[in-house]
C-alpha cells in the first residue's frame, strides 16, 4: 500500500466494483419493471379482447351464473397460469376460471385502487387484493363490464407470472443475469483500463521528478541543474508548476549550500589559524611562568606566589583550549576521513588507562580497566579513539573525588563494541544531560572546575560519528556517570 500506483489502482477497482454493483442492481430492477409492464400490458389486452368479443358478458352471467365459470375457463385455455374473475361492484367474486374458494362468501376485493386507476394512466399496473389468496396483494388488469351504459361489475385478469424472482420465465431470467454480468464486467474492464492510463499519465512526470530529486540529493546540492533533469517544466498544469517550484528550490538550496560551505570553510580556517598562532606564544608564556616559579620559590610573599600559580594554570588552560579548537576544526573538515585499521580495542583502552594511572593516583582515585578476553578486532582509527577515550578519562578524573573509582569497560555488542567510562562523581543534572555533547557547553559543576573547555565531549561525539557510531551518557545525580562510545566492527 506504499505505492501511489497501488493505491490509485485499488481505489479505481473498488469504485468500479461499486459502480458495477449499482449498474447490475439498476439493470435487474429495469428488467423486472419491464417484465411487469409487459405482463400487465398483455393481461390488459387479454381483458379488452374478451370484452370486445363478448359485449354481453354480464347478460351471459345472469343467464347462467352456475356455468359461467366454465365459460371463463375456456377463455384461459391457452393461458392456464392466468386468473380470470368476474367481480361485482361491491368487490364480491361472482365467478372464476379456477376452482371456487370457500372464503368467497364473506370475502371482498378492494376496488378502490382499481377505480383510482381508471382516472389515471391505464398503462400503469394496478395492485390490489388477490381474489385467490386471502390477505395477499397482486397485480391485476381490471376492465369494467358495462351493460346498457351502466358498469355492472369488473373483469379481473391476474397474471400469475408477475413475480420476477419466483415465476419469471427461464429465458428472461437468463437474459437478466447475462446482461447484468456483461454490464458488471464491462464496467470493471473500462475502470481498470482508465486506471492504468490515469496512473501512467500521473506517475510518469512524478517518477521523472523523483529521479531528478534523487540526483540532486546524491550530488549534495552542488552540481549544476540541467533542463533535462526536469522534462515537464514547459507544462501549463500542476505538474509543470511543481517541476518549476522544485527547480527553483534546488537552485536556492544550491546557492545556500555553497554559501554555508564557504562560510564554514572560512570559519575552520580562521579557528585553525588562530589556534596555530596562539600555540607558540602560549608555549613560550608557560615556559617563562614555569621558570619564574622555579626561581621564585624563595619569594616571601604568598600572595605573589598564588598569583603566579593562577597565571600558570590559566595559561595551560588556554593552551588546552586552543589545541581542542584546532583538533575540532580538523575533524569538522569535510575532506577529513578516519583511517581505520584492525586493532585490539581492549588493549588500546588499557594503554590509555596506564597513561592516566599517575594522575589518578595523585588525585586519590582508583583507576581500572575491564575487558573480556577474545574481543574481535575492530576497524577504527586508533589515534582518534585514543583521543576520545583520553577526553572521557580526563573528565572522569576531574569530577571524581578522592577515594572514588573510575573504570573503563569494553563490551562486545551485536555489531560492534561499546567503550564505557564509569565514574563515581556527582553525576550530571537531568536538565544538563541532553546538552553535554554540545560545543562550549559546561555544566554548572564543570564551570567551577579549572581545565574544563567545553570541547572535550564535542570531540568525543565527532570521533564516534566519523566511525559511524554514537556517543551517549547515563547518569544519576549523586551516583556517578557513565559515558560511552559505540563503534561498529566494520567502521
């Protein structure tokens, strides 16, 4: 049901079935009405021929009422299914071509519909009480029996084949069924053909427009648009307007993409240049401050010694910030690609932990690594993963108090590995968790700590993205945090 063609086809076929059913019902009703009219016309003509051939029909009845039924039976000799009755003005059955009924003594035929029909269209069938079936209604052809200018009674002709569903002749029934089936099949066939034509008419330009859109998307909105990509631009209908709208939108997106790429390239170039230019004077400044501190150990003024220490810490922080900016600008470059190679991710994590062991011991924090034997080799850029893991460990050691624990865990996943850094620090507030990987974002606790740049976790996230993985966080305030990187085996 996802295809437009399928939906339109099902809609038209459903509509065709509905129309076929309606037409079949109308055809069946028309055949039934035609049959009833034909039977009624035939019965009326039969009654009129009897009265024309026997103008003294009432006198014949009066002359011999007992044998008059035999005379009526002679009239229906060649139509045994036709009921023929002589009715008086009160609706009492006087004689019949069939067998007499016991209930005729008190029974009266309702003549009001018959009298009303005399003043209307004589071709319209009349329905009134059935003389042979007490309580039933049937179609009758009634003609007045006149004697000496006076209406003495009524000659009733009741066609017993008037019911289309019960007594319709087999030939007429077959005709009705065959005609209904043909109309239904023709309606469905025409509907399907029209559907196919309409689908082709509608989807051809949409398919061409889809191909053009896919081509532009694959090119990243950078290639020049050619008129052949939009073959329906000259059309004067909705498809033409849609094609022109798409072309104009793609041209605008191309211009905006080029502008954004140019701006982004200039930004990265500026950040890299500034970072590079700052690195040399910062290194010199830190060296000079270190020299002053070493030679000024004998300074008697504690305030000056404290100011010197703060200046040295700020200079080191500024150097780390410039290095992080340069690294992030390098990773953001569209031309930069990770260089994956098969490595033992567990051993890489162990090497990084060993490098931070001295810092952890000096801070009074227990640092350990945990990974199972037999981990499969993972294709990753070792330098990038090492940098991301170092940033996570640096953050964890900074927030974990003395006596706490930081653990690096490497676990196999369904299609990759998961590297976790678990600490027992204060945790991250719930409102800060969605933003911890944003650039330059610092939590309220991190802002109080020296050395936090707000770029370390952004680099971690970017490294994970370059490998086709993701970075995340699980944390409960007061119970520590778990930062993790998920890396696919085939990154």
